[in-house]
């Protein structure tokens, strides 16, 4: 009887969040309408969207810290975490290379940008974008992963710093054995608190979506999109083919999971990304949903945060196609050798920039500035549509990370396939209220008793 009551209570909560996401859809439509009817007023609403994304980003580092510490600290063997991390990085590099190749092929096939003229205003916009880029060298990037202090890794805004410190804390708790279990329980309580705060913030999603969409439509309008339709449509089609054909095929062949079932499970996250144009806005929810779907904590804790910095499939496709578009529009097409060297540089330079609106364009400007400065003025050509392309980049990056989490969980024995089937089949819905599996549903993401860390002597 009590189980039936609990299930009924959870159904009520799910119904409430269902209305929340219907409100988000309505807010997006209203934002588009306001942006078209009153563009100057709509631009003033942009801070609403920025504030909502800032609230979500405020929660990302605590979520990642708790998830990784619980995942790493609860496993018996450090080699298990190393295996997950190594396989994840190998997979990320492989898929990014595939994405680059697909972008190159489509870009060379479509020849976007032919016949366009570069005005002085457009050129100045490209120069301004490059001036804001400020890409660090590889050495500076690596040194930047080390935070100023252990606690500053939770407040720096740098996901890779949080990842480093959380791994160190997790391995330390693993080495402490049973003495570390009280700390793990404490971190578990903190995680539940963080997810509860996040679920409260989500009720502001309609306001954030309204402001974000109204602002971008008010700034851009419809006319700016017409001359760039070939690039936009080509980019969207390429990303769709990559997700549904390439990722879908890999997922189906290696695990038997249907890509459409997985993406349907993550439908609310895609809506959130579409309305905010930032894949980071859905990162905490991806962590919670992947654990609920049967992927264990070590896999989720390592793959998802790392993927947000290194698994940038959408950004790779964008950089290839945008570079070819600009070179063609400037009347100075890139040779195959130049394409490869420039885009490999961009793939490296973009690491750590995922989820930040506009980061793709900044990477593009920085790459052109260092490799082909004469093409830099062409960046201004796509300033007007970058926001719309940013949404597609974010959606593709998010889908790639979701697929990677399931794949690597399956390959390393960290996936409860029965639980995944129940979740994707709709038999075990995700608890939107707490975002934590502590309401009596199966908990495959938790570590079995026999894997509790032993006392090390």
C-alpha cells in the first residue's frame, strides 16, 4: 500500500513538471513573437535568459564534484576509473575526428559562401570577434587545469579544475577505506541538497527561455538569415546525419540501444538547450538521468564532465563548415592541407569551451587569426546567425555525450542493461522533483556492498 502511495505521489510531481516544460515551449513561442513585433524591446529582455543560464551554471561545479567523489570514492579499484577515463578519451578523439571529416566533406560538396560580398561593417565585426578570443597556448591550457586552491576549484567556473580536484578527493577516500565512508555519506547528502536546489531553479526556465529567444530574434531578425540559409541548412542537416546515422549506428551495433529511445528520454534536456543555446544548462540533469538510466556513478562521473570539454562533435562540424564558408566567400578557398592543419588546431583550441554561448565563433576567429589572418574579416559574415548555429552545436554536443556515456558504460561493465530498458521503455520514470534515486526505485548507479572500499593497511 505504501509503495502504491509513493508511486501516486511521484506521479503528481511528474505531472507538475510536465506543465513546466509546456510553459517553456509557450515561452519560446512568445519570445519569437515579441522579437519580431518589438525587436528593440525584445533585446532588453536578453538579461532574463542570461540570468537563468547563470543560475544553472552556478550549480554545475557542485554537481560534478559530488558525482565524481561518490563515484570514484566508492569503487574498490583505481584501475576501474582509469579504464573508464582512458577509453572515454580514446572514443572522444575518434568521434571528433569523424565529425571533422564529415564537416569537411559536406563543406567541400556544398561550397557555401560563393558569391557573397564582404562589406566594411562585416569586416569590422569579424575583427572585433577575434579581439575577444584570446586563446591560450597548450601549456597555459594545461596549467590552467590546476586551481589556485583546493576549494577554489568549486568556485572558479572552470569545469576541468573541478574534475581534477574531485578525482584527487575520490582517490583519497578510496585509499582511506572504511574511514572514508562517513565522508562519502556526507557528500551523498550534499548531492541530494544540490539536486533539490537545481530542481527549484528549473521553475524559472520559462522566464529564461522567453528572455533568451526574444533577445536573439530581436537582435537578428529574419532578413539576416536569408543569404546564409545554405550554410545554416547544410549545418543542421549534417549534424542530424551525424547524430541519427553515425551515433545511432554505433549505439545500435555495439549495445542494441535505439538512438531515438535514448533521445526521447532526454527530450526535456534538449528543449532546455534549445531555449538557452547552452549545453551546460543541461549538464547536471544529464548526470542525474544517466545514473537513473542504469549507468554507474564512476562512469557518469568521469565521462560526462570530460565529454563536455573533449567531446565536441557539433563544434567540430561547425568549425569545418564555417571555415570553408568564409574562405569561399572571401574568394580564397583553402587547400586540403590547409583545411586539415587549421581544423586540427581548432579541435585542440576548442577544448574546455563547450556549453559557452559564442565559444565556437571565438575558436573560429582565433584559428583563422593564427593560420590565415587574411580570412579573419570573413568571421563577421556569420555573426548574425551564430546564435542559431550555436543551438545546433549545443544539441549535437549533448547528444554525443549522452551516447558516449551509454557506450562506455556498456564497454566497461558499468551499465545495468535491465534498468536502462525499463527507463527507456517508460516503466521507471525519472523523478523530476529530487533528481536523485532515493524513492524506492531500483538503484543500479549505487555501488554494491561487496565493492565498498576495503580497509587498506
